[in-house]
C-alpha cells in the first residue's frame, strides 16, 4: 500500500493580522500547527517567509522545503509547552562551552583556537557578565556559578521564537556564547559558524576532505544560518 501524502489544495497563501502577531491563511483558512494550534508568529516579516514557503509548494507538500514553517511549528508546539526545560537545557551549554576547551597539542591548533575563541570569551565577560574559564584538554571543568547564572537568566528571558532559534544555534555550534553572539549581532552568522569549526577545519587540513563529512557539515551550516535568519525575522 502506498503512503498517503498531502497535496496542495489552495490557490493562494496570504498574511493576515492576528491576536499577538500575524498568521498565514490558505484561501482564507488560517494555517495551524501539527498539534492543531493557531500558527501565529510575532512579525509580519516572518509570516511572509512562511507564506512564501506555502506558495512555493507544487503537487505533494514537502515539509522539508518549509524550514520557517517547521521552526514556527517547533516554537508553538514544542518550546511553548516546556519553555523552562528548553531554556535550562540550552543554558547548560555554558557550563561546558566549546570555546572553553583547548587542545594541548599540536601548538599550531592551540594557537588557532586561542586566536579565534578568546575574543568571544572576552566579550562574554564584558557584555554578558559571564567570565568563563578556558582550560587545556577535554576533562570537565567547573565554571564560576555567577557566570553560569548570568547566562541562564539571559536565556530564560527569551521568548519561544528566540529560544527555538537559540536551541539550534547552540546545539549545532556547541557553544552558548556563539549562539548568543549570533542573536546579538556580534558577528555575521557565517563568521560565527566558521569560528565554531576550528577543530574540524584543522582536521580537514591535515587529512584531506571526506565527502560524507563535508556533506554533513554543509547541512549543519545551512541549519545554523537558517536559525540565525529565523531569529532575525522573529524580531520586531
């Protein structure tokens, strides 16, 4: 038996005002999330991106070609119902941030990590009130509880759309500091992604390209850049 797949049933997707934001209508009918909640997003710009994804569908609906719709669904159906838990999970990255664990050898890699990562730790201390300690090796090292608390409070203060974006920015890069830097415009998302890949780029330079690893890295980069864009579009 062949699997049933939803097909396009509407002529036009339009953006409409809604309580607490904007929504998308398909021939006058409001779009709902997979959990049947109203799909209401905070800005017209984000709603227009979502409407464009629905308008671009032809024949069978392909959710994979609708990343902004998927992110909005995740914010409404998943993050909203467990906001504190999601925030704490993201904030926990501050206790073992990628930028804090440096190679003991070779010296060239350690120097590259220091050059690329230390400026962001300095920024975390000056702008986020979160001085984190960098150590050599991969063994867990406790951070100052005051720094961890400052990061947690900053994460917990975010709305569900910002948290949805931050979750991907942090989990993909391995760094809460780089995720917050993306949200706060400290550097371009492409640059922040490059900074997060110091170790991988070093390995590639030493051993050459691996086709499978390169494909995975490309998918992760695209997801990271999407999360950054989703965050920007969700702001007023």
